[in-house]
C-alpha cells in the first residue's frame, strides 16, 4: 500500500467518508472555532517565561540543530549554494563543538549542487548529518497545473532532495475547493516516492499570511495533515506576515490533537521573520509546552531561516567568552 493510499484510508476513517468537497467542508467547518484573543494571550504568556542561564547554552545549540538554512532567490548560483552548505557543515569555524544545522533549503535546480557539496555529510539530521530540502510545486505562488507541480517535485527528488516543501493552492482553499487541495497534496506526496520505494518527507506550506483568519489556518492545518503531509509549515517567507508565535501555537495544538487522535506525529515548521535568538527561544518553549519536548528534534520541528543562525552564533560566542548578558534573552521561568 502506498503512502497516498494509507493517508486516504486514515482520512476516510477520520472524516467518516471520502475526502471530497462536501465531506471535507463538513469536517473542517465543524472544528471548534479559534478564540483569537485567547490564542494570542497564550502565545504572549509562553513568550514571557524565563529559563535558567545554564539552559540557554543548550537552547542555542538546539536552535542550530533545528534550522533549515535557506537561500531562495532568483539570483542563486551554484557557488552561493556551496557557500551555504559550507556554513551548514561548519557554522562556527572557531568552535568545532558547534552543532550542524538540520538541512539546507534550496530551489529544485540547486539540489544537485547541495548534495555534491555535502558529500558524506548528506543524510539524516537526527543522526548528525544534513538533509537537502527543495521547494517545489511552483513555489512561492503555487500557480501551476498539477502536472507541472508533480514534475517539479519528482525532478527534485530524483536529484537527491530528502525533503520537499510544497505550497498549497491558496485560491482553491479560500474558495472552499477542499477536495482539490487534498488531492494535490496527496499526489505530490506520491511524487516524493524514490526508486527504492522510500519517500522524501513532505512539508506543506499553507502561506498563513494569505489565509486571513485563525479559523482558516486551523482548517488548512487539518487538511494538510489529512492529505498526508509530514510537516505543516507556515510560510514561504515571501509574504507578510510570515511566521508568528500565535499561528505556530495554533499549528502545534493541531499536531498535538492529531497525535492524540491517531498516534501519528506530524512536524511543524515556522518560516520567515524569525531572526533573533530571543524569538527562537520563545518558539522552543511553545513547542515544549504545547506538543511536548519530544517534538524538539529535527524530524518534528524546524526553523525556516536565512539570518537566524548568525544571531544564534553571536549569542553562543558571548556565553563562551563570558560576555553574555541575561538581557539578551527572553525570560522563561
């Protein structure tokens, strides 16, 4: 049985019927509404806790190990990708104890360059190696035919991508064409299949900044999971607002509820706008307090970032050299 067939069977069990527009609408619009004020208050409360100074060094290393180091520009070159990989492999040349990042994230045509540059370090981040993630499905707009999206995905997987970051059709979702969105996610997941029968991990980007309401974000999160996504991801980084703490909290509550209902663990990836160690620590606390500390590992949580690593390294160096000030961090008790 393929992963698509497994996901469809699970969806049918959860939905009580085939995942067509009517059944999905009934389920998604039957979910409890989001109390926006309550959600934002919970997020704010989690962001004002303090952690002991001894835990801050651990938190910084944990953040590094969860970063998808990213370059997604039209001017990307093979040389720029090689430089990105060099940074991923050795984030701080002056301190060999610095952990490696989880993955490098590039456009599909850059995957081969990333794989080649990683060499023997290409592999599972849970085992200390570095994955290659590729954005696909007409990223960032998602405006392409399904045939183009599937070809885009298959090409990246064939080039060696371990992870695919796809974008949903936000227009279809906002029009209530949930069956179409479900079908596209499921088919992209099947396009992640490798020749040996294994699958690249699929991260489903909802572009939360275009979904307008927390209720829509919650529905899109459930829909993405039902269709077989391995991760739910906030943003492309090309639209504002991108990742926010309340939105990520809502997504974490969704994967927690899915796990309680099915026993399956789904990952979460906030991406775009997380630039400081202080903010990243707030996300770590939110993950631990909502889904649980078991989610603080690369196959269940990632930061999508291009500049966050630099600030984390700066704060790490301050601790190492004794120039650290507790004021540099969020207080989390």
